[in-house]
C-alpha cells in the first residue's frame, strides 16, 4: 500500500480538531469521515471480508459472534501496512496533538486489537476496557477504530454507543453508525462505557468489520497509585455490572 495518500484530512486539520476532541461528550472523542484514501481502504476491506485465519470467536454474556485476529504476522499485506502507518512517528505525533495525550506508545502485540469482525446476531455489551498491558507495563489511554463496512444500513444495528459511566440521559449518549471510512478515536478510562450491545440483524454474508488499535502511555506517579485493570468490565444498559470474567 502506498502510504503517501493516507490520513491526509486529519493531518491537515489536527490542531483545529483538537478542541472538538476535548469538548465532545459524553467523554473526549472524535468521529472522522473519509480521512483514508478510499481505494487503499477498500483493499483493506477486501482483505477483512475474505479473511479466514481468525485467532478466536467470542461467545459469552459480554460478546457473541465477534471474531478477532491480533497476530500481526497473520494479517494481509495492505492491512499490515495500514497498521504500521498508524504505529509510525508521523501519525503518533498528530494523534498526540489531536487528543492531548503525550508520549503515546503503540502496541506491537496488538493485544485485543487488529481485525474485528462480528457476525449476524452478534453484539458487544457496554464495557470499560482493561487499562494495563502486562507485557509492556503501560497504561492504555486511547482507542482508534477504523470501520470497513461498505454500504452499511443503519437498520441492521451495530451502532457504536458511547456513554458516560455516571450519565443516563440522552445528552450523555452518542451512537455512531459503523460506515466505511469512518474513524472513531476516544479516550478510554474507568468511566468511558462503549459497545454495540444489541444483536444485529445482518444480511447473509455480511459482517461488521473494523480495525482496532490501542495506544498506551508510561505510568505517572498518580497512575502508580491507582489499581491496574487487567480485565474488561461489562455492563448492562441500566448501568449494572455483569460479573467479572478474564477476557479482553
């Protein structure tokens, strides 16, 4: 993949977008449309649609039908190239300006990230992410999702829901349709609930596809005093907790 056409819009407007990111509710986030070259991202979407070498498929109370591949060596060439670009210094510099997070470190292990593909009737319950990477000894701070779904229909469901832990009103909820060439970046912490919690109604041979990337920072002294969350914690829509289970 020729990387010269990648991410032109975000890089050109990153300083202006930083205020949008910081002030968006229910927690800092931004939705970016068409920042990737369509033809290049279509090649990635083709690779995801035909991909068969999944690491796992989830089937438990928190997630059903979600297939993942976090093994970089197994990912196809165009996809690996896009991920490497998102892990590179130019992209990291602009991501820091956009989000206000300093010292961002990408994850070479893609722990919990990489290809995500959820099948018909699949869902991902509302949750807060694990925040401690035990291999890197780093704190997770940002999620970046690149959606690969051409011709997505909102009636199928699958909208990404963002919701503040302590806010139940509609002003504290955002729903984002996972359309092709839409990129969502958000701060992940102990209050940033997100998911697509309702089973989808997809046509035959359609899945909800994305690339998920997570970014980390070195622990500060204040972080050191806080508990390390090594498990994802799942929630019902009414805000009550599901029991813990050691899953990503």
